[in-house]
C-alpha cells in the first residue's frame, strides 16, 4: 500500500462522519420542531407524528454512522500498514537522541576529570602508581568505543526505517580515513601497534557517497582491527572504474575458517559460538555490511588463522562510484 | 610530538564556547597550548556592560554574544576558530553556533573553523552539516569526546602552516629553517624555564638529501600520523639508477646516526618504517 492510500481512506471516513453528523442533526431538529409545527399550523397536526418518526430515524441512523466513521477514521490514521514502523523509528530516534544527550554529559565529565587527573600527576613530578596510570588509560581508551557504541545504536535504528535513503554528497574518502586514523592511532599505540594508511592514487580526489555511512563502516572495521591486532594495521584506499575500496588489514591471530561464514550474522561472536561470556555485542560487522549494502556496496572479509607469521585478517569495503546527484 | 613556536604569529586560535570551564574543554586548551597555539576563549559572562579581557579569555557580558564573537575575530585575526554548535539547553540555542558560523563564513570564507558537535552522528550533527554545506567554507567537525590530540591534529591540517620546529617523540627535534636535527636531552630546559625542549645535541650526519628525506617524513607525520609517504614523494632525494636502493641506504644512514645520538640501535620497525615497497613513514620511538 502506498503511503497516500491510508491518508485518502482516512479523509473519506472523516467526510462520511461529517455527513452522518449532519443527518443526525437534521433528525434531532425535526423531532424538536415537530410539536412547534403542529402548534403553529393546527390544520397540519397530522404531520407531527410522521415528522417526529422521521426525525427519530435520522437521528438514530446518523448517530450510528458517526460512531462507525469515527472508529474507522481513527484506525485509518493510527495504524496504516507500513507507517507504523516509520513512526516507531522516528519516536525511537527521538528518544535515543534525548538519552544520548543525557548520557554524553556525564561521560564528558568523567573523561575530562580523567584528563585533569593525568595533568595533575604529570605536574606533581612524581612517578605515579602504575595501577593509577592504567586506570586513566582505560578511561581514555573507552571514549572511542563509547562514541562507536552510540553511533551503532543510532545506525541500527536507521536501518529499521525502510524509508531511509543514503544521503549522497561530495565526499573525500582520504579525509574520512585520516580522521579515523587520528582517533585510533593513540589507542593502537597504547597496545603496542601501529596504523599505517595510504591511497592509490596518492591524490584520490572526491567521490559521491554517503560520508556518514562511509565513516561509520570504516570506523567499525578499524575498531575491530585495533581490538585484534598484534603489531600492524594497514588501511588502503583504492579505486577501479566503477567502485572505490577501503581495505583494513591487521596482523592479528586471524579468524578460523569455520567461523568465517558467521561473522556478519547479527550478534554473533566467537564466544557466543562457544557459549562463553561475550567480549562484544557482535554487531559491528553486521552493521558495517548492512550499511554498505544500503549504499549498494558490500563488506567482505578474508582471514588466515594459520600458526606462524602468516595470520592476518583483511576486511574490504566496496562502494560504487556514483554520478553527481541531481 | 609537539610544535614549538618562538613567536606566535598565525598561531592564535579563537575558542567560542559557552562552557570553556569544563574539564574536557580545559584539556583541549592545554593541548593547544602545548602544540604552540595561543587559544583565546570567547565566552558569555555575568550581566553587565561591554566586554572585559580576563587573562586568555574575552568574557562577553552583553546580550549580543554573536556580535561580540565576530568582533573578536576581526580584532584578534586568529589563524582558526573552534566553535561549539550548541549553546545551552534552550531549544533556540541548539544550533546557535551554526548562526555564528554562517556570519564568520560570510565575512571571511578562508578562515578555518572547527565545530564541536555532540556526537559523530545524529540529527544535531546532520543539521549542523546541512547548515554548513550551504557554504563553500573551510569547516570541519569533531565531536566533544574527541581526544585533545585529535582536535590539535584537525587544526594543524586545517590551518596548514608549516611548523617552525617539529618534535619527534621525546628524543628528537627538527629545525627546518636551520636544517638541523637535534637529539634532545631529557634534562634540557629553555631560558624561559617553562620546560619546553630546546636544541640538544646536533646530529651533523643528517644534512642535505638525508635531511630532506627526514623533513618530508616528519612534515607528513606532523599533519597526519600514520599516513604513508609514497616513494614518488621521496625519489627526488635519491640518486643513481636504482632510486629505491639509494633511498634505502640513506634511510639506513639516517637511522644509524639518530640511533647513535641516543645510544640505541634502531631496528626495521623503529622510527622510520618501510611499508612493502610502497613508501616510508615516521613513527616516534616507543620506550625501550
């Protein structure tokens, strides 16, 4: 059903209700005026009874019709098929924004205090307790995770909205990657790893894409790589005549072949397969692929979990090179 | 890595925020100062007449905060502006920063503006981006949970000026004008006594093309840590038929000289990293 149809139906019922109300009103009017008519025109007394009867019938019929059309109108407006999900999505997003704002404020305070604590320790000139430094590191490292978690929830809500479309605009993918590397270099460094990135060609230029979606997909894959890397992460931006690609490679222990078919399933984690406690929500890759596919692209994964030095994982984002919109 | 400036021309950053006292904002201001920027905060203050300069703040006490912020830009000619999208909780103030941004762009479209948003996604950011896309401006966004280092890196790239000195980790300092690389002593302090690193021991072996290679790598690192410098940008510092072999030899010599200056042997993944026949990049040394 197209979105216009429930609207038209609701309008039709609403007009029917007005008509029914008018009928009932005429009926009521006839009942009221019938004795008056009889008094003022004694020669027409015979009319009183039939007018009263007709008025009564019109009033009753009109009232029933008002009730029926009222219920039908409300139902047509309240539960048009297809619209309820959009309404739910809109409301959920509104609630989420309020919740996200309220959650962000205390988090910013905690993070700010942690940074203040680090400055005070540095200024004191004393060697801090290693456990205290670790605690501050941990608080600071959780900030990007929190940012990603908040974004993931929002994207999940958006993905539920069938009417949502990618917002295509001129996008510099190199800039998107550069900003993500800024965000994750420090965390990777704290874990003894490096992130290196480059584009081919060197001057990659502008493409037409959904920048928020691209940022989100790459962030999820880099976050994943940082969580599993041993020493090196490499991010490569390339293109062919029809698509552009972002490859995120890490030298982590790799994913066993038996797990690979499941890694894009919603909520799947290796721990879930082993019925152990989860280390993550298992939503990152699911969201990345769903978002890329909504943009007519895809995310694929190649991994080697062999013992020795060959183990690695490479996630590839493929997105179409679109024409300039409009 | 920090940038050290002996004079502050073009390093002033105007910070327009209604809550500059939050711990998070303080950490950003500290990071800006540590990087050689001069942050100057424009903030609303208590009711009263006119504005008063308080230390490194301009406290706007009148109602017309927007006009005062714009006046401060004309008065102080900053190299860039950090601007909060949201001013207060009132519905009318949610995107007040965008209104100020529009006026800034109208007056000076070349002025880099970094906007603080609540999150990387969401309607607030969408509205902020949409509001900005109307302008062909040098505008970027960063969310408030970004690390101070991230904010500084964004500003460095937006402003784009070449640094006067580039510090690489705690050990080395590069002076591009004098074409000298220094090994910085942990105990060195400058004359002002503020603890900022000063040239330590010069490393005389790094000159000419070797200095050119190191400066190219350090400049790239200064703007974008992690970004590879491809061979195409380094080949001009090589000689002979096999330019890559020539580069390899020079980089080995650079690493040996820098390692000797700090009594440390630098391995393949220390300081200058080669990425599978594509190029090199600088990575500050990790503690041993």
